[in-house]
C-alpha cells in the first residue's frame, strides 16, 4: 500500500509540475514589446521638475546640475522632441542606451533628453556622467516619479512629441524605431 501511495504522489507531483510549467513558462519568452503598452501613451507626461546640466567647460564639468529647474511641461513646450530616460549607474543596459541617446541627439539637434536617476546616489551618477552624458536635464527620483510613469526597472524611456507621450521603450531603445516614430510624428504625409 505504501508503494502505491508513493507512486500516486509521484504522478500527482509530475502532473502538477507540468501544469505549473505550462501556465508560467510562456511568460518567460514574451517580448518586452508587450509591456511597452502604457496608459500614458497619447497623454501629457506626469510632471516633475528636473535640473539643467552644465553644458560646457566654462560652467563646470558638464555633468553637474545647476540650479535652473524646469518642469517636464516647460521642457516639452520648448522642445518638440523630448526623451525621458530612467537610468542608473549600476545598470549595464543603461550604458548601451546612453550611447544610443547620444547618437539620436547628435543626429537631431531638436531633441532634449531628461535623465531620471533610479535608485542611485548623486556621487555615483556624477562619475557615471563624466564618462558620457547625453542628458540636458537630470532628476533624482525618490520613487514617486517611477510609480507615476509605471516604471518597473531600468532602462525605460518615454518619447514625447508635441507634449504627448507617443512611445515607451523597455530596455535599450531602438535608434531605428525612435527615428521612424520621430519622422512619422514630426513630418506627417
């Protein structure tokens, strides 16, 4: 009798394990694109104030904020194209994305980039930005802004055109896709 019970438990365990795998395994292979859908798309971005970054050697290293604060709405009113990039110095994908943001900005002088620091220190970010800095403005988030934007990790980037969010990128942005969206939204047929 004990052997029959062991066999039943073994069969039950195997069937239960297979059922759990069938339920959860497909989620591991889903594209990040499924999570890029955001209720914020088509709406004005939640507002916060970011500090302007020094732009040249005369003002400092080019990585330190200056005390000029602007809201996202003000930045979007001044610039047709704005990227809000949630990043951290400890994030390896953020380094890849930083290169892409710099390339986008180099190819289109209208672009303004707001960096939102996610769970990181000012000292580490200062060192991180001394290497390469694509940001015009910087904001150290205490957590509320990430929640407002529905950010679950870094990097996540929002593309704002004409004051409205048009795209959310999870992971490093696609230069091709960003350029295509900018072209479609700024030069409609």
